[in-house]
């Protein structure tokens, strides 16, 4: 009854070079979603995937949202469980471009530190990861003429832009997204050898603050000491956001944040992820956030606030004695448990406005926010997927929370009633969102084999 | 014995259009000194002036310094006093370019608010001002075949870059710069109707701080709350630089700062320059610096600290969930009285380093600093110049201090033993260092006439 798995795995091994060629073609399309100048390339990336999935035998369409289109592909299997796979074809901006060793949209295989890796923007986040699932489907279809379970694939194009337009589209297309479980491939491994299923995700609230003081740039020689300086105002706001203990100072910020149960904390402690081990690979030693917390708490069960960008005044070479008229910063919060992004928006805006002098002005732009999500530990599919992953990697798959945000997971639960298995093969040093993003060849190859196994396991679950 | 002045003034009136054409030709050369890409244009601006002064009958040369060349021109007059005139041909960068109504290096006459003004980068600071002196010389030479006094003209090309290379050049060329008094045209009028001689200048110390945390840009979802953020570090440093009373918090910063004598303070108070009057024209209302000081104190007799630029992380459109590896800021101090820029550099660097976490790093670049200068009130030339200015403008010339820095004035005193008369015709709303810089046609025309009168007055002094 069950399709044979070994021929599928063998076919994945045999076809690896072709699979890479397919991925590279997709990586060459600069589908940067946050910059309107790349909107055409986003559509191109969607259309490329539509062609690929149609050729595999999916009923596929490119569908409009309020921002970039989504790709929707169906292959039903009556009587079998049905899964909804989600990923995104859009990628982060590439600046600072001068730090890339090779062009970000000219993918290549590099060898470093004894491993082969695919280097390109989107190699790991998320085109490489998406293609592990697509290639697993391809191999099943090639060897068995069918998939072990019914599959719907939904690949969006605005994940790096807060998934703008997606919740509305999901809401409007609920009937076409029916499934027993959702699968997402946009997370990482525990380490190089140990697969991971991510069971919770932090939420995200992202803001931009623009402070305007004088109505023009001023000469600091003439006005310095008398005229308000928006960089000073902005720096004061940012400095005030954290206290000396590394805690966020917004009133009520920690409302809804729960302490993990002692047994979970003990389990985390036993993982031995010290500050040195966690921060050493990126050149740091000491945790910068709340004092007295394990690194794993700081990035999983605790909220955080980071300024993601700041600009104002003269930033070219040399000196310019100017007092800028305007300065701006992008500020984001990672949320956990029951923290409410809408409440946060109100508190944050009030906090900012309180710190702007009466004769200056401020604009607070609120980008889309998302709540944290936690998955039930008793999902039947969780055990099946853990077994499949452990078989592939030869190690017990770890089930833990993660620091990043994938807003759609909360939407799937809210709109479709679906729980999500978050399984991905990224590594901590993949440099996603940074220059020289990479995806290990092992991640791609064994990731594809992992999904082939998981699809079979879910058929039996 | 004395050359006739009236024909000179008449010639200035008659030749105004030609004078503007000459100025425009100079303004078209984009001599931005702080950006190495414009080094060729700096030299071009020097050579243009060399040609102009040679044609007038000066013995002129373009001479090398460690950065951009200076223009040196001589016309001795045995038995008469000798003046050394200083100005600069370099200009500030033009960003943000999109805020210019017309191209910054395409000078034109605009009419607004009932006045005609020359609009271009450098129109006021300092090409337009320099040409008021050059055109005054031209008219004297045209009408009388000679100048009332011996004149040396020194025009440098790095004033907007801390006069890099100039003090060394002056030191090496002391013998060629002998004079009885120095004249500088790089300051402003008291108001549209009232001429001003600037009798003190604040010093300047300019730094750049570069904070580096992780060795790469990080994903704030994964690392947020655990990894140090250089924008937070930088904001803390900037916020800590001022206390709640607007005072600079650097230890010993106010050492060497003197309170003005009560009678001077009373004189300033009587000028009626309220915060509303001073800040209203730039869209502000309340002084941002030290509490309880007059605006005129804040910009003249009190030191100040301003962040002139800041940049870090993602500054494009939309959102990017990144923790930057590096962030940097340009920070400058305006100095008064006996504040020592060298001592300040030590204190400032220590202050910065104390606030950088042990596992992060910081680079503090120190651009050239200059002490404040104050001119003696009993200079014989001061009275002569005041009389000439009052005759031209029909109002008593005000003698006051100014907020900006012209480092060379201190060097002239130290190296050449020369006191400097600072006389200029800029207005507060000239937008020097900002988009749409302008110089009133009246400033240019009556400024030229003023210098013609001053040269004659100095011959008699």
C-alpha cells in the first residue's frame, strides 16, 4: 500500500546536480519584496515556480494579493491525509553590497571549512529551503507516480515585508487551503548534525520613527547649542528603551510574558548552550539582553527590542558641520506568549512622543505586527516527523522554540484552524539577511531526503 | 594723497552684472573638499581664481599643501599698511540633493520675499563672500590704478575639511605672509540692515565614532535579545553626552569656560534676541541647549556638542530584521575661551570607550580641532572698519562674537602674530551647508562697496 521510499531517496541522490540547477535558476531572480523597484522580479520568481510545479504535475496558479502574488499548487489524494506546505520566494535586500564576495544573485557552490555551500541571497532564506520540499515531491512523483499524501503548496512573496496582503488572501481562500496539518520550511537545525522541529515562534512588531526638528538643515557652528538636534532626540529615545539590566522599559511591556516551567528550563540548561558557545561564532562573548538569563531564554522565551537601522545628518566621507532637520530609526520588538502587538503600538508611540520636544515633531510608522505562537506538544504528526528526521540524520530530532517570527503560522491557526510543523535545515551561520548568505549543500541534499521521509511518515500517521 | 573713493563705488555699481558673471563662473566649479572624488574640481577652482587675480594685476600662484592647493596673490604698496585677506574656495557637500530646487552648481538669481538672491552651493560660504573683496580690489585698480593698501590674498581649499594642511603651509610660508592685520570674509551681518564685525569665534573639535559588535550582520529574530547591537551602544553614548539640564557631561568639559562680564551680558540682553526671534525663522521655539541661558550665550559664549551624522543597519525602504555589525556617528564640539581640543580628545575617547561592551570594539577618529579665538577690542583697524561699514550701511556696525569656527584665525595669531578683522555679509537664512544656499544680491553688492571703503579707511588708520 505505502509507496516505496528507498527508490525515492536514491533518485534524490542521483538527481542532485539537476536539483541544484533548478534552484540556481530561481536564485538568479532578485525577488526583493521590500523595495518597490523589484516588484517585477517578485512576479518573475512566482512565475518561475508556477512553471516548475506545473511540470511536476501540480495544478498551479499565480494569484494576486495586495502586494506581491502568491503561488498556489494542488495535488489532492483522496483518502490520504492532506498537508499545506508554506514558504516564501521573496528575499531580503542585499546591502551592504560591497561586503558580498560574489554577486548576491549569481549563485555558486563554494567550499569552505570542509563543507560545500550554495552562496546567494535567498540560498537559505527561503528559496533553498522551499526547494527541499519541492524536490522531495519531484522524487516521489518520479519514482511512484504519486505523492504519499495530498499536498497543497502556498508560496508567498512578501514574508520579508511582514507578509503584507497574505492574511487577507488566506481568509478569502480558506476553502482552497483545507488540510490536516501545515508544514513550513523556514527554520533551522539545532546544529550541523541534529535536526530540529520548532515548536514556538516569537512575534514581531516593527516600527519606524522619524523625528523632525528645524525646518531645514542648520550650520552647527551658528545654531549648535541652541537648536534641537533630531539625532540627539532619537538617541535619547533609543537609550531609554532599555534599563541598566537590559530590560525593555516600556510600561506594561512584560505583561503577558510567562516564565517557562522549571522542567523546561532544566531541559534547556542541560543543552549546555553557554553564552560563549552561542555568541562565539559571531565574534561576541557576553549576552547583551536581560541579565541573568540563559542565551536560549533570551532568544526564545523572552521578548526583545532591537533598533534595526538608523540614519540622520551627514554620513559621507569627512566632516560636515550640520545639524540635520530629520533623523529616523527602524525599531522592532520580538514578542512572546500573550504580548499584544496592538497594545504595544500604543505604548511605544506614547513613549516616543513623550521624548520629543514640544516644538519638534515625530512620525511613528507601524509596520504589521504578529503575536507569538506555540504549537501543541501532542500533535500526532509531530512524532511522525521526528521519527523521519531521526532516521535521516541518525540523531534524535530536538523540539524547541525559536527566536524568529513567521507571522503566517499564527494566521494558519486563527483562520484555518491548522497547527504547523516548522521543520528547516538552515544553520546558525547561514548569514541570512547578511552579505554572503549560504545554504550548506548537506542542508539542501539531506533536507530534500528528510521531506521525502516525512511525507511517507505522515501518510502513515 | 588718498585715492578717490567715489569713482570706485560708482564703478562697483556700474559693473555689477559683470561681477556676477565672474562669480557664477567660479560657483559652477563643484569644489567639494571633503570628498576625494572632487579633488580635481578643487584644483580647478583654485586655478580659476589664479587667472582672475593675475588679470587684476596681482602676482599670483597656486601652491600645494598636503590636501587641496591654496591660491596666494600679492600686490605690495611700500610705505602703506599691508593686509592679509583670507577666504576659501571649497564648499560643503550638497546632499540631500533632492531638496535643492535647482542644481547646486548651476548658479542663478532668484527673487523671493522681495529680495534678489544668488542661489548655489558656495554662493554665501564662501565664494560669494571672497568675491566681494576681490571685486573691491578690481574697482580700486580700475579707477585708481592702485590699491589703497598693500594686499596679500590667501584663499584655501580645505576650510570645510578642518583646513587640513593649511597651518603647516602657513608655518612654512611665514615670510610671504607678513602683514599688519588679517581680514577674513566668512561671517555674517547682525541682521539685514546692520553690519557686524565678529570679535570672537568658537573653536571646533570633530570626531567620528565607529562601533563594531558582532563580526557580521545578524538576523534580529534569531539573535535579538542576546547579541550586542551597535546602534544601541552608540545611542547610549550620544544620550549620555548631555544631562537633563542640557549640559555636556564629559568630565572637565567646562574647564576653561568663562562667564561673560555682567556688562557684556547686559548688552546682549538689550539686543532683544529672544528664543522666539532666534529660532522662529527655522521653525523652532525653545532653546535645546543649556537651560537658563540667552540664545546669544548659547551660540557665542557657551560650548556645545552636536551629533552631525549617524548611520547603521538597514536604512532603505520598508523593513529588514537585521542587527547591524557596525554603526557610526560624527560628533562635534564647539569650544569657547580656554577649552583645549587636545584634552577634549582624550576625555571624549575615554568617555566613549567606557560605554562600549568589552566584547565589542570602537574606533574614534579625531579630525583636526581648533581653539576658540577672541580679538582685542582696542585694535586700531577695528575702529576704521567700523566707520567704513557704518558709512556704507547707514547703521552703526555691531561688534559681537560668533558661534562658528574659522580655525585659521587662531593660526594667524599663533604663527604670524596677526589679529584678524572678521567682516562678512552673510545672513542667518543663507542656508549655508544646506540645500538651496543663497547669498543676497545686496550682500554681494554692498559687501563689495563695504570692502572698497574699508581698504581706503585702513590706509588712513
